[in-house]
């Protein structure tokens, strides 16, 4: 695998994925074209920033051969309680009661059901095993129903028009250190693809877990987990498909904290909806959103990683604490606050970053909205923050400097911990501090000296402060702030009219008066 920093630099500028549909059975298939067929519409947002397939092939185990096979070579396995059968005379599949074991490379089509059984992949370390789930339902009363013990790569392909399900036990008989702990568990690199559907019920611990790399390349997949929803230890990549995750702990994560360049997560297309009891989407090292549609409906902290990068797509995050939190991972601190409209004295600036160059990011946070324990940059895209109502947190909380050189930033929330663009910012902005909080649904408007509205914002909760930066704001110019009037907005930001509005203040672009220093951000909770 290439270094993480190389991957990120390519991620910010790579060409869009160019993928088309393919046949469900793999006959005359055109390789990775199966990736896009499931949810092409959802992948359209931000595709100009998507990472190219060639780049992904270099940085992951996934390539175009994974989804290309000859249907004539398939081995059919029919699952039935006490009576599972294998077509032909293949020695690669053994049946022992209700345990079906695949021992060699190849393509295997599974159909039928096991009420208390298990699928096991125990192939060679250089073997690629492709398993087509074609209307397969497997449950297990003592452990995991699907275990990849050994292989170079396991591919789970969901056949077109089929519904499949995996359900594990609420308590596992084997809870040793290296024992499986997920309804779909793999010790090898794992790929999930295809246009069909899969329901995963992880009643013991995790829903889907790979101890190596994980690529989600298609499918309509729902995961319900007692602990973490989806885990790719070395890396986790969403290329396409529709994934809905409900987890009592973290929703989707990559958590390798020991190997250099590992522990990263990339959303490069598809649709991801997460409801989590702890962090929504989390990476030990770097979390990148390059394309697709990402929604964290419920979380303690929405997006968390040492480095958070957004270059395209859409992301909507709701959190009880920080919405976007650059923290955790490994750190080398400068111990010195850097620039950026902050008072309150020196803050430790660690090796943490938030870098937004494209896409649409919308945050609704009860804690800090966009939080970096290091620095943050916005050079493109749109960032809308509906921050906290209490003065102990801020819509923007950056220990170092917030550098804004492009895009649009609208950060609303309490006034007590306000953070504003730093001195290295090349794009100006305005800071609006209201005399008292205005209620949810209030229209805030910013007009230039000619009376033209340059920005309209509609609050989603009680708001006492608004920081706004966009190309339309001219440094040194005066702007008038109004409440009321009418506005047409998307994600809270849009255009409006001053008819019926009330003037509340006049501000000068580039003159910021932050109330206090940042709150220090959320620490790692690994």
C-alpha cells in the first residue's frame, strides 16, 4: 500500500469513477462495472472529486478482476438444514452437518437457508474466494454464521433481485482473543458488492468486521449491531451501494492504531446512513469524504479522525457532542496557538487537521460544531454549522488556525466560544454577534452597502452568533445585518429578501472579535 499522505493528495484531485452496469451472474461481465449499478444516483454528488479506480487499486486490495468471472466455473451450494448439497464433484466444498466449508479459490453460488449453521472460508493465503449470495439466509445460535478464516481476499457478491441475511448468536461460545466477533467476520481482505440486498444482525458484537481491508462496492445493505456496525481494520472504503447502519457503539470505522499508513476510511460514492450510540464515522488515522451521500442521523461525535478531509459529496451530521472532531490518533504538539481570531491564551496545537476543499457539509451539534485539536482549512465547498446553544462550546473550535481561502462557511451558535478565520485567510468574512439569542427559525440576512442581500441564513436552534465567509464578502467593506424578511434556503443557507426585515447591526468584513479561546476539543476515546 502506498503511504497515507500520497493517497490523500491523490484523493483531492483524482478523476471521477466511470462505471457502468453489469450482469448479475457475472457472465460477460465488464469487471468493476458492477460497482456503480446499485445506486448510481446517489454517487452523482461530488463525483468530480471522487478517487479514481486506478488509485484505489494501488491503495487497496480491490481491482477490476474482483467482479469479473465466468459463470460456467461457479460451484452451486444449496443450503438446507441437515441436507446441504454441492453441485458436481467439487472437492473445494465440504459439508459437515450444517457447517459448509470452502477450502480453495473459486466462485461459489449459495442459495437456501440454515437455521443454525455456518459458512466458513478456509482457503489458501494466496486464494481469492468469491461467494455469490443468491437468496441465502444463515443464522447461528452459538457464534458467527459467516467466517473467513483464511484467504488472500474474500468477495461477497449479492445477486441481482435477491434478499440475503446473516444473523449471529447473542452470546458466543468461543470468546477468545482471536475468535470471530461479528455476524460477517473476515481475517482476510473483504469486498462486498453486487446489486442485491443483505441484512446483517450482529446481536453479539459487530455487524461486519474485517481484520484486514474492507471495500464496500455495492449492494443494499442494512446492519444492526450490538457494538460497532461496520469495521475495516486496515482501511474501509465505500465505493457504491446503499448502506444503513444502526450500532450501539461506533457506526462505521477503521481502527488500526499500530501499522504505519493504516487505519484510514474513504467514502467515495454510494449512500451511507448511520445511527450510532457513540461515534458515527471514525478513523484512527484519516477520514476522507470524496463523493456520495453521507448522513449521520444520531451520534455522540459525528465524524472523528486525526485528519478529516472532504473534497466532494454531501455529508449531513447530527451529534450530541462534537459534529466534526479532528482528534485521537498519534500526535506531535507544537504547544503554541496559531493566529486566527482567538483569545484566551495559548492552546496546544497537535497534529490534527480538518481540510475541506469541496462538497456540502452540514452539521447540527450540541457540542462543538467543527472542532480541530490542530488546524483547519476551508478552500472550497460549503460548510454550514448549526452549533451549540451553550457558551461552553462553539460552532467553530480550532486550537490552531482556521484558514479560509475559498468556499462558503456559515457557522451559527453560541457567542461565548466564538472562533473566526485566522490571519492567513485570503477570503474575508463577517462576524455577527447578536445582543441576545434569536429562536430557531429566525432569518438572518447580510446585506452590502447597496442593500443587496449577500447571504441569508435560517437558524435551526437558538443562535447568538454567526460567522460567515464567502467570495461575495469584500475585506474592509461594511455590511448590515438584519433579522426577518424572507429566505429560500437549502441546509439553512440561501438567498432572501429584506421586505419586513429589521436591522440589528453593522459589521466590517475582516474585523473579528472572538469572545474566548476554543474549548480544547474532544479527546480520543479509543
